[in-house]
C-alpha cells in the first residue's frame, strides 16, 4: 500500500451572500491553477499552516477558520518522481490584505474568480470536485460559506 500524504490548504475568499470569489494560484512546476497548500509543520495547527501557505504562496492574509470546510484527494509528485496520493484539508481564509510582494511572487500568478466558475480553471479532479460541491452548497444557502465572525 502506498503512503498517503497530508496537506493543509487555504481557500482564500472574498464576497458575501452567495457571491463569493476565490483566489487561485499557479503551481510552480506545471503552472496549473490550484489553491495554496502545504505539509504539516511541527508546533503549528493545521489552520495556521494553511494561513502561512496563503501568505507565502499567494500573498494574502486575513482570518482563517479553525474548522475545515472539507477535504479532497489529490496526488503529489515527490522529488524522486514518484506520485503518491495526498489528502488535502481545506480551511476558509477571509482575505483582508493583499500584499504587493511576498515570498513566491516571482514564481506564481494569482487569479480571483467567482466560486461558481472556479472549476473551469482548475485541472486537479479532486480540487475541481471540491470547489463544485462548495459552489452548490453556497448557492443553496448552506452554512459552509457564511462569513466568519
């Protein structure tokens, strides 16, 4: 049985009342549209890891939820070339600051898109399905995407 990696991701959002926009960034290796994510860090909570990745990879900060929005399964290519499954836990990040420069600003592009259109940009099946499900829940006024207090 192959190893399953764990990553924590931030879903940077802005907007209200079902009109949410999400921030996508390009991956460094392939240029695919993804969300900021990273591996567990010692002495950091999963949501703190997600917030740090959003700052380093996307140049945004704000209020991160402690409770995840959900999870999706993806794959990760290791430095050895091996591809392994990866479980990604996603935390909502209400963006309040857009930084003009950040750690990976020369390596990535960022793009704000309506949540309802985000699946048209991503090409990771797990992330696409996750975003589609969130879009359906948000449009049916479920509590998943209500603004954080």
